C-alpha cells in the first residue's frame, strides 16, 4: 500500500449544500407563511362579503320585529325560517346571536344549543365594544369544526350574525402550494449543489495542478542547485588541476633551463621569459617580471620580463630604480613576503608617491612575491595588469604565488650552481695536472678508480697509489649511496638524460666526513671502455658555513632561540594557516620583571646568564610544535598553534610558576626572578595581521605589568 494517506473527502461541498438547504428551507417557510396569510385574507374577504350580504338581507327581512320575533319561539322563529329559506351551502356555518350572546338560530341546526350563551371570540370582541365586523379563526364549541369566522352586528336589530367556512380547503391549498414551493427550491438546491460540486472539482483540479507545478518548480530548483554545485565542484577541480599543472610544468621547464646554460645568458633569459609568459597567462596578467635586487633590497639591479598583448615593457627603466621611493611597498614585501594591490588608483594619499610611480609605469593591479635563495631575498616575482582591473585574484590564486616564487628561487640557485660548475669544467685540464686545490678523478664504468690528482689526495688524504685500482664504492658511507652511484654511472655511461652534478658524502683517511659536489663527464675513447671524469668541490666548509649562516639568520646569538625576524616570518605563516583552516591560535608576550635592576645591580654578564637560563626554561615548558623567539632585550614571544584561549592561559600560568620557582645561578650565587605574561587569541579581527595580534598580546603584557607584575593577563576579544 502507498505510504501516503488517502485523501479525505472534501467537506466544503456538503457544508455548502447543507447551508443552501437551510437557506432555501427558510425562504420556503417565509414564502409559505406569506402565501398562507394571502389565502387567509382572501377567505376572510370572501366570507365577509357573504356575511354583509346575508346580514343586510336578514336585517331588511326582520324589519322592526327584530329580536322579539326571533326569540318568541326559537324553533319557529323568523330567523330560523329565514335561514331555512336562505339555505346556505353545506360548507358554510351561519349562526345568529342576540345581544346577550345567546344562540338564536343556526344552520346546520343544533337544536340543543338554541338559547344557550356561547363563549367565543366574537362575544368577547363585541363585549369589548367592537363596532361592526369581527374576523377570527376558532374551533366551534358546538360541533368542534375548525373554521374562519366573520361576525357582523345588524343595524336595525340588536342581533349579530356569524358565518364560518371550514379551513380544510385552505389547508389543502396551503399544503399544495408549500409542497410545490419546497419541491421547486429542492430542485434549485440540487442544481446549485451540482454547480458547487463542479466548482469544487475545478478548484481541486486547480489545486492539484498548482501542487504539481510547485513540485515541478521545487524539483527544477533542486536540479538547478545540484547542477550549480556540480559545476562549481568541477570548476574548482579544473582550477586545482590547472594550478598543479602550472607548477609541474614550471618545475620541469625551470629544470630544463639548466640545460641551456652552455648556450649563454641570452638562452637562459629566453627560457625564463617563456616561463614568465606561462605564469602571466595563467593569472590573466599583462606583465610578469623577475626583479633582481641588491642585498638590502633597496635597488633593482636587473630584471627579466615578459608582456602579453600590447602591454608596454618596462625593462629599460626598471634597472637602477631605488626601492626607497616605495617605502610602504618595500616594508610590506620584506615583512610579509608579499604585496597585493588590487587597485593602484585607490591607494591612500599617504602613499601618493607610490601611486604616482606605479601609475607612471602603467600598473593598475600589482602582486609581488619575494624570491628567496638560501634564505636570502634576491628579488621579487611581480605580476601586474596595465590600465585595467580585471577579475581580482582570490586567496587560492594568491597562495599559488608562493610555491611559484619558491620554484623560481630554486631554479636560480640551480642555475647559479650549474654556471659555477660549467666554469670549472672549462678549466679542468689546466687544473687537473697542476692545481692541488681541485680534486679530480677518473673512474671506469664499474667504479674502479683510474686517476687521482693531488687535489684529491689533499681532500681525502689518500695517496694515488693507495686508491688507484680500488673501487669508489668502498669510500661511500651507506649502501643506499653505493646503489645510487652505480645507477648514476650506468645511466651516465648509457647516455641517459641525467644531471651530471651529484653531491656525495665520503669518509677521508682519518675517518672524517667530507661533503663534496661532483661534476661528471664521460670520455669515450676510440677503443676501450668509456671513462668517467669527476671534479670534486669540497662543500664541507660550505655546509658548515651555510649551517652557521642559517643559524645566524634565524636564531638569537645569546639564547639560541629564534630571532625576531625569523619568529615573525614563521608566526605569519602559522597565522595564515590558522586563518584558512579556522583553527585556534594564541600568542604569549613575556617580559622578565625588573630585568634592568638585575643588569644595574649584578652586571650585564649576570643578565645574559639569566636570559640564557630563561630561554632554556621556556623551551622545557613548551611543545615541539610551539614557536618560541626572543624579540629583543628581556622580551620574548611564544606562538601556540592549535591552542585555544583556555589552554594558552594554563600554559602561561605554568611558565609563570616555573619561573617563580626557579633559581637562576651565576658566579656569585643565585637569584630569583618573575615574569609577566600577556595573551592574545586569533580572532576574525586580527587574523590578517600578525602586528595587530602581537600588539594585543603586548597590551595584555602592559596590563600585567601595571597590575603588579608576576601575573598572566588575557586580552579578551572585543564584543561589538
């Protein structure tokens, strides 16, 4: 059976029929009553005419004999004789009464009633002073018949005559008329009901059609919504696929760019221009430029650019441009790593100089992303639209600029390295025989060492006679490195498309680890197996310097914690990620209480010792995922990802208690210190600006200081 309930019969037609019947019955009753009154009036008029005529005739017949003639002998009176002569129709009842309301004569005759006082409405009416005629309906006390009566008082004699006619014909006529009226109205009611029923059927059909149309519209709307959602999902999938394809093609193309390095800088520039054109088309931009800047990011020293359509190039004016002319642009690029201006003409008056400069170059929309090589900003990737706004880039497109800039940085790093190695190759023969600073060797396809110069001996400590004839694989550190080198040699000898530059890690004669970058080339003699030549560049010191430079660029020298710049960069990324994923994040600002007093009374050496111990204490209280940095002086900052305000407050209180309980040791003994902590939470109002979040935490720290120090204060979100 269907799960839907059967439709209930409509009540409205039946209610309408019942109401119609009641209304028609009321109308029929009113009409019947009116007709009865008309019939009754006609009966009285006819009866009154008969009564007047009879009374006049009797009054004339009696003359002056009057009442005495009628009462002398009731059975043989003139009235009785007159009534016999009158011989009234059988349906009429004629009676004569005297002034005392005694029956004098009657037809049909009722002998036993003669001379009897009869109590009926006419006696009461005449007793009350009614003049002549009286109309009434009554049941006769003499024979019990229901009649209409008309009584008339005679003029010449003190008698009055009462003539009555039965109501049977009246009732029959009235019943016939009532039946006809009711039948007619019943027919009318049935006809009205049929019309009502048809109208209700039409209404039900209209409602059914309306419901069907509504359901069809709802189904159509749902189908459209589903289609839009599907189309949106497909567009997003296509866009993600296009973004991934762009990054993959760029990675492959930039890697291939290293292959044109031997053809000169012009070939490299053309290859880069092709990649920039691909980027510009993907983002619907008119120009795509790589700006190379000096070490301080203050001046443009070179540029590579591609233009789309009729966009004017700016390569002739970019080199030598002083970035100090664009202070806000430079500051934002160095601080956030990116700049996004969706309308240059909408820049505020405070940046009027930048607006004029960018407008002079034709830029209307500008997007910049720094290019970092070995954690050093070497320039920027710039995308701009010329004299048009176009569709603004959304967050997904803006986020794609970062991996593209990273790819460019890696490619530039790789290009520079390959250039260096190519230059070394040109000097190979000269250096191989006479320069002990360069390690050069040759190998057979199976890894057998065939030649070993003085540079190799100096680098690894092995003399040539000790290694020539042995296998290279014996000097590699791991089995994985040995297998990788065998595969590399096999592909290199087999003319496979492989990068000839490989980084190796060896162990020298003293057991020390040596990092080298080796450039390989294959020499194929006219007879005999091919020979592989390798030039080793000692990267051990470079690796150590890179590690030191990285630590110097990212860590605080005194405490070993992240420095302000690196902390800010990492914190900005964490904040952006938390904003995109809608996950909690909190920042703690910490300041050692009365630290200046420690420096002034105990000396800066003790103060430095306290700062180092304080940093180690903080590190012990935090998770590996938490970000800890020294911002300057005795001020520290902690970023807690995936942490709500309640948990952050517990962490801060734990740190405060640990510092309060800790004894800071120094050469003269120990001392105690306390810390004040301010907490701020990521909210929709500050999740776009790390400076605002840090400022809120700093305000909470100020309140903690003002409130007596050695306490934790939470900057609560402002409720609007």
